[in-house]
């Protein structure tokens, strides 16, 4: 029975946390980049002053190396300092997904009191039952459904009443859940567009949507409600001088067909987090964004069979004119272009590492980007190249024929 329950945790090919994979520590590089530039500038100025005053003939390179070595040591010490886990509580949303599930387990192993939020009732969740079996008594399981204001307030009341001994508030809130709607704009029902924006950003959803549209996208729903959930728990986090962590997509700045609404909501969360960071700076609250790569969730949130079923249902909902205009071949090519995300083996280790860093480091970074080198390059080009040139290199539209 336990083996069958664990099978439901896979969400694709994830059945056990994979061995630590090779990754590029972009967070360390980004932490060191500005200090290295300052070291270079200081070395150039110092060298010229020493030469001008005839005090020394030491080279600029030698001064730079001396400055850099001292700076690297200081920066790395600053980067790797950790907080004590004792007496600190962490709320994690979306724990029915593998990434959040393993994050909850890892933080419990480190000694944190974890409040694992599940979208479904706890008694109906196999993932929740397995998590409870495999963790310590500090693990608390919560039903966090942002479509219900009552559920959110009950969760906040429970957390405030079950804080670790001696804690003044909640150390961290980690938003890991997502509502994902895929398809070109004209194909997605407006109710789904509105719900995606409301649930990914605002929180409680009160708008009307047909049951059919709900069914079409039910497998993509994790319901984070970033703004409302943060708003409710922020007083607890502020009292503990803790931090809020948002999991988004590193490619939300990369234009791509079929993923338009997903990119829009993730970019909105990015901007929301940036503004919240400015607001909370004087309150001693840190705000971090983990902009993961496209394959970080991988087939943890997409299933090939379900994806084809969703596409078929959405096609049936189109008008006769739309079907004639786009054609079934184009539609199928567009929708199956995201199948690679359901077939790719999920590698959650880089994203899991930086999520843990964002919670445990004394001085967390404002933004983490656990992406591949290819994704990093594409993001850089999308932000800095003229759109016409970028679209020649990466434009997906050239693969389809109207």
C-alpha cells in the first residue's frame, strides 16, 4: 500500500529524489560579480596612484589578485552564513508537488518546524500521509485552499497558535504552488484566463467559470494565491523578521507561444516580489525570488497523457471558424510543442538547493536563478537583443505553418 501511495507522488518520473546533479552555482557567481568589478577598479586606481607618487612599481594585476583573494573570502563567508533552525517555522504551499514535498522534508531534517500546505484535504492526500510518516513530530500538515478565505484564515490561526516554543512569529513563507494554463490566447476560455491571474497573484477567486473549463485545467492547478496568502501571513513573518520566498519561472521574460498566460502571471509575481522587497526592507523582512529553469518542475507538473486530453477538450471548445482558421495540424503542433516538458526527466536538485538557501541563509539573495547554461543564455539574449533579432534565433512561429 505504501509503495502504491509513493507511486502517486511521482507526478511523472519522480519517485525518489535523484542524486545531486552537476549544476552551475549562478548565485555564487552573481554574488561575486560586483565585488570583482570593484576590486578591478580599486586595483587600477591604486596602481596608478602608486606609480604617480613613485611609491611602488607593483602591477595592476598583482594588486587585483590581492584585492580579489581578500574579497572572495569575505563574500563567501557572508554568502554561506546560516541561521539556526531551532525555534523557526516555515510555511510551504503546494506540497502535493514533488519539489515542495521534498523541500518540506529537507527543512524538517534540518530542524525547522514545517507547516506543509496541501491544496486538497489532508485525509484525501497520499502525499501528505507519506510526508507525515517520513518526517519528525515537528511537521504540521495544513489544508491551504486559496479559493476559500475561511481556509486561509483558519490556516493562519493554526500557525499562530502552534508556533515553535519561544518564537515570536513565522520565519518564512515559501510559495511553491502554481496554476498553469497552456495554449494560445484565442484558445483558452476567458474564465480560465481570469482565474489564472486571480489565483496566481491575487488569491481568492470569486468569478464564474464553467465546470467544463474547470475540468480542462484541473490537472494544472495548485492554487498559490500569492498576494492574498502573503497578505494574511505577513504580520507573522514581520514579527519574526523572517523572509518570503517566491518560486517563479526563470523564462517568464522569454516570449514563447502557448505559454503566454503562464509567463504573464509569473512575471507579475516577479514584480510583486520586487515591490514587496522594497516595502519590507525597513521592517527587517527579506524577500527572495527563485526563478527556476523550465525543466525544474519538468514532468513533475505535466503528464503527457493529461496534456493530450487537455488539448483535445480545448479543441472541441473552439468555434467552427476558429477550427477552420487554425487547422487541426497547426493546433496539434502548437500544443505538442510543450510535450518535451512532460517527457524530460525532472531534475529538481538545483532548485531545491536554492530554495533551502533562501530559507536558511542569514543573508539571502534577492533573486536566485537555478537554470541551465542554455536557459541563462536565452534569458540574457531575450532581455538585451532587439526583438527582431531574437525572434530570428528563437522564434517558435517559424516552426508552424498557417
